[in-house]
């Protein structure tokens, strides 16, 4: 042991015996018989002070209280003892700033036990504060990474969509407090084909954001191998069907790669004819709200991406006519709960979208989010909320 202990005791012979007990255990000692010298020795920052309460009577209450304040400021714990048998309660009243007392300065077992316990508590407190500091540093670093990941995720969300033929687009994207994995996009692949998708990566945090970015790149024009197949003859490409795209994504993103799944709704639209081809990989089915108020749920598809093709992806097809609207969304809407743990649900969502069919598309999407907040009475979002609306105009 190398801890340093300061002993302040008037009687030299009694102090010598107390020092002998502690020296035998390997402690380093500083010693004095008065408060004035003890005050100076505190500047050597001993790990513990053993203080005889009888020194208070010799120095007076002013010096005693001032000495106690110095000990508190320096953070040096103090054990009180009495050479004349004062009870512990009396000693504690005299110096409430002390860490504790021991009754008999000649009892080596009591002294060594309490000194050892004090140093153990000091060590554990130090290690705890060090762990807190390291945890705070890690938390700050993680917050920095999360902020960067959130910025990247938001940068992938389109700021606007082009007006393509008879198709009008509107959307609402509300990220939750955590980093989620929602993403959507619209790309014109050629004059007759517009691709759109909405995806939702399982979980939250940096890993989800990484998968989101990776899938975004896979479904971009720049890489394009997932979207188109090159041909040797004009037009030198073939646009892959929705089911083919999902099969490629399923092969490219097995569960073992990121240890997470994602759902996606992938559609190809013809802006001139209103034809829609689609396939869902475990994603909430899109909803078509017809101009007459009728509804059509687009169910065709398969299981989530990452299952290794255990279930084939099926395709579905429908046609939009003038005034029809197609809505794609994530379960952040349907699974948003109120205080009674009731989900917003698909039926409530579709009912509202029918009620809003005569409102402009942008206003209808905004109103759905307002209704969602009202349903939960302002309860914070636990998942990203994404709603993409597509209207076929005349």
C-alpha cells in the first residue's frame, strides 16, 4: 500500500503507537500535534486524515471550523477519534463534516478495518467517476455519429419531385427522435417508365442508416444494375420488373450482411397510360383511392428483404384513371399508438384518405400527419413516418 495518511494528535507517545499500527500495513504517514501544522500538511494532499477531537479545545471553535472547511474544499476525508473516550455522537456534533469516527485509537482491528474501507470506497468512487467520464465521452462521440448519420439520411430524402406526364407527387416525411430507416424516391427511367419506392429498414441507429444509404445507392441511376439490364441491341437496356428488382435486392442484402431486414414497396408507373406494376417485400400494401371514393389495396409481393428467397416475390398490376390516387406509406403511420395503446391502423388511414380525396394531394398528405398527431394527443413518434401520394391527372 502507498496511500498517504495524516495523523493529527496531541500526545506524542499515543501518536507513535497509532503510527506503528498503520506503518505495519504499509501506509505512508504524515504527523503533527496541532491544527496549524496540519493545515500546512493538507497541501501535500494526504488520502485520509485521522484527527483527534481534543485539538478543538486547544485551538478554539474558529480555527476548528476553518480547518474543517479546508478539509471539505480539498476533498480529504477525515476520521475523528478521542483520546479521552468521547462518544461518537459527541464527536460527530463537533465536526459534522467528518466522514466517520473510531472509538479506540489503540484498537488496531477497528482502525485498520475503517481505514481500509475508506480507501476501498475512495477507489470505487474514483473508478465510478472515471467510468462516468468515459461513458460521457462515448455518448458524445455516439451523438456526433448519430447526428452525421441523421444528416446523411435526411440528405437522401428528395427535396422535390419532377412533374412527369400525368403524374403528380406529394409526400410527408417525419423522422422520429432516433435515426430510423425510412427512405423513398422517384426516378424517371425512360419516357414510359417512372420508378418509385418506399422502404423501411428494421431497427434504429447508425446500422439502419448505413443500410438505407446502401440501398439508396443500389437503386440509383449511377449504379443502375438493379434497375436495368444491359442489352447488345437497341434500346440497349431492359427495365427489370418489380419482382426481379426485389430478387436482386434479396440476394444483395442477406440478413448475415447487416444482421437486419428491410421492407420495400417497389413500383413502375407509366405516366401516359396510368399502368402500375408493383411488388411488396413485407411492406404495408399501397392503397389506391379512386376518384369515386372506392378503395383498392395492392397486396401482391412476398416476404421481407434478407430472407434468401424462401418465398418467391409476386407482382401485381393496376391502372390509375383521372383523379385516382396511389398512396405508399410505412408502418410508422399505422403502428403509431395513442395513450390507450391503440394503433392508428390501416382502416383508419384509408378512411381518412377517402375523406380527403377532393383536397389537393399535398394538403391531403399534410392533413393525414395532423390527424396522426391528434390521434395520439401529441405522443412522440417512435418510428419514422413516411407518406408518399401519387395522383393521376387528366
